[in-house]
């Protein structure tokens, strides 16, 4: 036994991986031992550290993301492991990777959110999701949990208290539920429990592929390699065991429909699996991505029609035909397929039947569109527009004959149909029976349904669907099953918000169960201040900013960073410390490397020294050059001086084109002076949820003791002024461009007002310009006002001095009113500033 040798090899392989990601591969040996290796072509070792010679292929693999470092063989340990199981993969041409899975999980912010909440994300992927049955892969998952609970390679901090949280996506929800059940009923005392199981759009009571598609694939599998491959895929146990439509009896070659919904207990999903579904040893939360409107969505009866011919003059020498339909409960044609080649082949098949489940309410998939595109490409390849065929005459001499290829029918009418029925993903029960076999699966409405405590209406402790509180409820048909929102300019914000809502409901339930009612605190302190234990998980207004701000985790570090008060620090350091003097100071500059994307968010963590009397505020400037050209000043944010790190966020405007030519960020600190740590500056793409902007309630900007007046730097000043005319403020600007501002204490909605009125002493303010926030280009000079009661009155329309390209929803809102000197030595005596 080469125990020491294998451990050294494993340690070397583990150390060579990227520090924040650890990929591990596992295999169940023929002798029953569960084996591990750190590289696909590495050496296998058993849980006891013994070398094992076995086949190279793995059964299940995991990616452990940014776990805490430890003095173990693999150099890490688990802390609150949150396992996310991947779904089925139906691409016959390639294998899905952990990196692809991680990329998708990052699109809706799952990994980042879990890390922020103190969990160790673990991505779980099965090597054979089609060729292996559901029970086999579930057993691999049970063995994986047992291995992670106790092994010599990596630790598991506080495992008896924290346990595992298991989340399955699509097919992964079935494997995760049954595997967790097998593990939990057999684990010894003191081992890690399953603290919560959750699934995202998993077919607990079966999935649907359009019935006509079954017949279409069956027909073309005899004539097309691609169709044959796909037929083999959906016929594999990992797929077919999930599908509700199953062959019922032999195919007699007639037009008779021989597929039906099979819910017999001999099938795994409706037999053994129900033991896990009914198990109460750990709480379960099920999420459906299907709408729950109490009726099937409206749809076209026919999915598509394809009819292509090869002709010579008026004679047809070749023909390919395919169409399939969904007549719902009526018995009509559901599939028509034909292939004809003159004098050699004439095969056709029409099927008459009903398709009651094709459009049952549920999440969807573009099965018809996918089949249409594949067949259309094949038809054109077989019968090109200019078709040439080599034939032989009666004497055996070759003859080249040209045919014309053309379409008689080429139309896609209905791209999507139901994939995962809503009540299947919720594992709904109706009168004690599985919903999928009774009418309630078609007719169940959200009205009155107890989502957060379904009781005998579901096997789960909580079961959610797309109800009126969900962002995607008003779509004509349910969204695509596990639809990805995309990234950057290709991002679909409606899909993102839907995914955020699903994640919010899951984590809300996790937080509820983590809360200790006796001590009135969370066991996981990371939930404190983020989640409300009394909140309804259906109230998206209670969704934490953490989830809203991390909807698409496209966090990117800046390729260039420099720090004014620590000249040695660069972008290579995640944390930079320096001492900033009192006053308004630029402290760091960051290069985005290209145009700043509209709707993105600049984030940075700042820790200021602890001080009872000190103060600090942070600002962000956007510029077109490193030198500061075209400066735009973002909102000022208070930094608590408590010695703790705080995340500051500035959301970029959403108006397309508003940030053209802008690529630089300038961080500014205005403070009483302090030691400062600036940590992890990054840009996050399209993550901020739209926030309602609070209306300003008092029209008086000055005099108003709730609106503070501030100076920028030491060259502008504000003093009290009084004479026989009255009292006011004396603003002095030593240099051109010096300014003072009236701070509203955050962005306020000004849309209830049309103008701002400034009253000032005659003979002053002649070279003073005013604007809101950083809209210098829109600044209006106070000169040439009208006489009013011994003062000069200047009335300015708000829309002319507010840059609506940079305001929420392009509305009239602002966080500060600015007065700026355009001459050196400018003086402005202000009596009052009022909105009207």
C-alpha cells in the first residue's frame, strides 16, 4: 500500500490548483469504496488514504469555492457547506464542465451571495446524467455526503451544528432529495445533518416533452444520425425516468397514439422516490418556475410545418414532411412525418391522439423550435436549392440530373411548450393524491394557496410558484426552465429579477430556520442585519440589498489602481492602508479599461479608524481621463468610523449612452482625518434593483436646519451675514471653480416642484452659477435676476439644471444643490433658496 506516496501526490495536485477553487473527482469502486482524486488524470485514493487502482472515469465531481484555508492534506476545510447540484445535460456532442456550471450560477449571483452569508459553495456535477438512472446517481450523492462528513483530506468546521444545505437544480433536485434521504436515515450520531433541502424547478412528479415530439424523433431516428442520437438521449434512464409520457403497449404501426401519462408505482419517481418526498427528517423548500394561474396558457394548435420537395419540371422526385401539433384533450392529428425518394424510399407515419399535458401550467422549453431548426437544416442539406443527383441509364452509364429544391411549407407557429409542470415542481398534493394525476394540476390557482406553510397540500414545508408577487407572473406564458439572464449588454433584466426572487425565497426560508427564537438571534451571524426573521418570503419588498445587488455576479477587479497616500500600492493588492489628512482629498484612481457600462455598480469596502468624534464621507467621481477631464460627481456616502469594514456602492446611470467616453473612477474621502483601509474595489454589472426615491417634503433649501451647507476644500467658505436688509449666508469663492453645496442627505425626488428660486443681495452673485449634483454643463448664472423686495430674485426651471441622464428612471431628483464661483474672489450673499 503506497499510502504516503498517494497522499503526497494528492497534496501536490491540490496545491497546484487556483487558490480559491478546489475541484475533486469521485468514483464508486466495484468493491464499494468511494474514491477521490484532485485531477481527472490523477491517482485514486479511498477515504482511508489507501491507493486504489480503478477505472479513470468519475461518477460525480465537485468544485469547492473559496473555502477557509486549513492545515489539512488538501489545505482547506468546509464551513457551512451549501451544495448546489447541477441538472441533466442533453448535448450529445460535448460534456458539461464545472466551469460552465459555475459560470451559470454566477449569472444570477448565487455563489457571491452564499459567500457573503458565510457559506462554502460546493458545486456538484454528475458525470452521466442520461446513461445512469436516478437511483444510481442518488446513491453516488449519498456516498459523497458521507465522504465529506468524515475523511482525512479536508476538515468540516462545526459539522454537527451547521450540517449540509442541499439545493438541487432541475434533475439535480431529484438526486439531491433522494440522496439526502439515504444519507440522513443512515448517518451516525454526531455526524453532519441535512439542515435544509431545496429544489429549483425540479420535476418531483414528472416532466413533459410534447407528445408529438416523441413520435417525430422516433420517425426521423431511422433516417438521421442527429435524430438517432437525441432519441438515444431521451431514452436513457436518467432522462426517461423523469418523463411523464411513456409508451403504453406495443407500437402496431398504425395511427394509434401509444404514449400516455404513466404514474405507476413501478417507476422510480412514483415508487421508491416517494419515500424521500414524504420523509420529515429535514425541512424541504420547493420552488417552481411555472406560473400558477389556474389554467393552461393560450397557444397555437400546431407547433410547426416543414414540407420540402425536389422537383424536375412538374414531377416530384423527393419529399420530406414533418409537423406536429397539440390538440390538448381532443383526439386529432398530433404528428405527421414522411420521407420520399423516387423509386427507392417512401415512408410516412401519422398519429392521431390527445396531448393533454403539453400545455399544462408550468415552466417551458423551446422543444418545438429546437426540433424545427434541426429538421429544417437537415431538409435543406438533403434537398438543396440546386440539387444534383448521379443516376445510371439502362446501360450503366452515369447521368447527372439537376432538381430544384423548394419549400411548400416552412413555418414555426409555437416555439415553447411546458417542460416542468408547476404542481410537479411544488410536489403538490390534492386530496392526498399526487397532483399530476388529477385535475388540480391543470386548475390550481395561486388564490388562497398556502405557499409558506402548505401543510397537506405539498410534501414540502414551503412550496412556491410564479404567483402575482413574482416579477414574471404577467408574462403570457411561463418563462423558460432555468433560464439564464445573461451578462453585460445581453442581460435580460426581467429574467434576472425572476431568478433573484427565486433565490430570495430560498434564502429567506434558510434564514427563518437559522433563527433562534429563544435567544432572538441568528445562529449564523451573517444573517443579522440582512434578513428579517418575521418577513414573508413572498414579499419581494423585503428582499435584502445583498440579493438585489448581486443578481448577476459579474464582479470584476480593475486592471489599474493607484493610491494617492500609498504610492507603492497597486491593483495587485486587495487591501491598501494609508492615512488620509483632514479635508476633501482624492485618495485613489481606478481604470475600468474601457467604457463604464450603464447600470453597473462600483463597490468598495472601506474601514476607517475607530473614533467617537471623527467623521468621514466618501464620494465617487467619474472621468473620461486619468487627469480628471469631464468630471461627474456621484452621491456622497457616510463612512462609519467604527473600525469595521463597510461596503459602499454607487450605481451608474441606466440611460444608454450616458457614460460614453467615461472609463476612470476617482475615490474621494472628506473627513476629519483617519487611518483608512480601502479593500476590494470592483465593478458589478447590472446588479442594483431599482429603488424608490423619497420625495423631498420641505420646499425650503435655505434657511433649513435639516439641510447642511458644505464646502469642497479650503478655498470656499460659508459665513453668517446680517445687515439692515436681513440675515443670510455669505459664500466666498477664492478660486475659479470653488463651490459650496446644500446637502439633502441622500437623493430626493423633486418632481413635485418645477423651479428653484434664489434670493440674493444686489451687487453679489454676479459670477455664481447653480446646478444640482454634478451637472456643471447645465449650470445657470444667477446674474440678470429680477428685483424683488430689496433683493434680486432668480427663478430657474429644475429640468434645466438636473441631468436626467444620471437620475433614477430619468426623473427630476438630486442629492445636493451647488453654487459655484466662475470668477476668482467671487462673493454671493444668499437670503433664501426655495423650491416652487
